[in-house]
C-alpha cells in the first residue's frame, strides 16, 4: 500500500515539475519564471524525500534540507536582482 502511494505521489510530482519547466520557458515575465524555479526547488525536495521514504534511509533528508536552503537563498538573490539590478550594493 505504501509503495503504491509513493509511486502515485512521485508521478504527480514529476508531472508538476514538467509543468513548472514549461512555465520557466514560456513564462510571460521574469517574476513568473523565478516563481516557477522556486516551485521546481520545492518539487525536487519532494522527490528526494519520496525517494528517501521508499529506500528507508535518512541520508536523503539531509540532501533535501541542503536543497531547501539553496533554493531559498537563490530565490531571494534573484528577486533582489530584479528589484535593484545588482546583487551587491
């Protein structure tokens, strides 16, 4: 039962990632593309966590935490770049 739920969740997250990738390439504006990239980070974290649950190891949870931190910092940097035009003042 758990393997089936993990498989269904993985398929749905992969579909969501492909839709986000489409938004990155076809997005009407830069903020929409940044938001799509941020959502792709969240989806990649979900995939790593699902893989960690399926393989019954805790190593993947640490990798998901690192990706979450990098995703937050990169989103903040991209938003600052769009608002001000430079990252370092």
